[in-house]
C-alpha cells in the first residue's frame, strides 16, 4: 500500500504540468487578452482626448510601446518558452504579478484564501456532521413520517439555487427585519471590538451565507448514505448477525454502517476543492471577497497570472483529495488492498 501511494504522489507533478500547460495555452489563444485591452483603452483615450490618429496612420500606440507591452505581459516569447519561464518562477514560489491589482499573485490569493477556507471548513464539517446521522435515521425510519418530512425538506433545499435563496434571505432578514447585516465578511468596526464581540460579529455575518452553502449539499450525502445503508441492512450478513444474537443497533453501527461509509469516503476527497472554489454567485450576493469571486473577476479581466495561480492551487488540492479518498476507502473497507 505504501508503494501505491508513493506512486500516486509521484504522479502529481506531471499531472499538474499537463493541466497548467492546457490552461496556459488557452490564455494565449482566447481573444480579448490584456494586450488587446491595452490597445483598445489607448485608442479610446486618444479619441476622447481629441488626439485620434489620422486615416491610415494606424493605431494609437507606437511599435515601441507595443513591444514594451508584449514584454510586460510576457507575450514577446513563444508560448512554450513563456510557460517554462512561468513554471520556473512557480518552483521558486513566485506566481507572478496580477495585472489588475498590480500585486504579487501570492499576496492576492493569500488575502482571500482564509475567507474561503473559513466557509469551506464549516460547510464541510456541518454537512457530514448532520447528513451522516440523518442518513442513518432515514434508513432506519424508512417510509415513516420522519423520513417523508426530511425528504421534502432536503429536496426543497436541493431544488432552490443557493444564490436565489441568498437574495430572498437578504430581502427578508436583512432589509425587512434587520436581523443580519447586508453583506461582507465582517463589519467595519471589527478591529475595535473585543474577542467575544469579534466572534459575535463574524457569526452574524456568516449565518446567511452558510445557509446558502449548505442547502444544496445535504441531499447528496444524506441520500447516498441512506440508500447504501438500506441495501446493507437487507443483506444476508446482517440477517445472519441478528440471528446469532447481535442486537439490531450493533448490527447497524458495527457492520452495515461501516460498509455504507465506503461511497462517502470515495467522494470526500473531491469535496476538498470546495475549500477554495466556493461559489462566486453567493459571494457576489453577500459581498464576500472570497476565492470564487476572485477567480471570476480574474477570468473576466483576463488577469492570467491570477487565473494560473487559482488553477494550480485547485488542481493540487483535487489531486491530494483523491489520494485522501483512497486512504479513507482503505481504512473503511478492510477488503481494499492497493498494490
């Protein structure tokens, strides 16, 4: 098993190289890049300032200025040469400089990463802490009032988009009742408050966004566990265990539940990417300057260094998450042996 996971770890670098090469090529091929935008803005400024070029004179920028812009944005070299220059800087811990913020990409990402990590960890913890017991309860109480009522609530929440629910929550609880703030991660006076005041302020700003994050994730985990647990409860080995004198409770917790956790363990690692991706729609509605909104703005603004930094981090977390899933499956299911 050790050799298997060592091979999986050794596969991470070539996989990251393949993913980043594809994204890097796309950033060079799509129209409307930073160079084209700079030329367009220069032409618009020239026209609005009354200094438009004469007919046949060409563009508002000289060839020397274009060459300097190409050098600044890294477009003065072939694509593969530019990529390996970027990769060499990445190995030194330098992700480049953001075109929009004019700051190092590491600083831009690190300033927003704690916000997404905060919401991601809480969402992940609450989802599994609530859905696993709820899935067990629904499997045991199948077709009862408890199962039917919770199914209605779960599917209703799953059917409502998080951003649509966020708008309704803001209109009712923030605008009408004024129970919660309109948005933001913390208030403007956060630094002036004591410890308990900071905790209360953070919690007050977090309740509505967390509801939107959680409302769509309950259905998958709950029903996945319920369906697999019901299949295991109907299996022959459970009936044999009960016939030998094992109580139904121990048969569920010691035998059926462990086997039912295998699909949960399989998908757990993929959810790690939620720690950074978040939802740009929810972040936009609640004015949260998180990772998802940063990625959307970077794509719209053609801020390619930030785009590459986000792709690199998200891909790395996804690859590590898949390895964690394999480890969890091996721990849950003793029949699994990786060779």
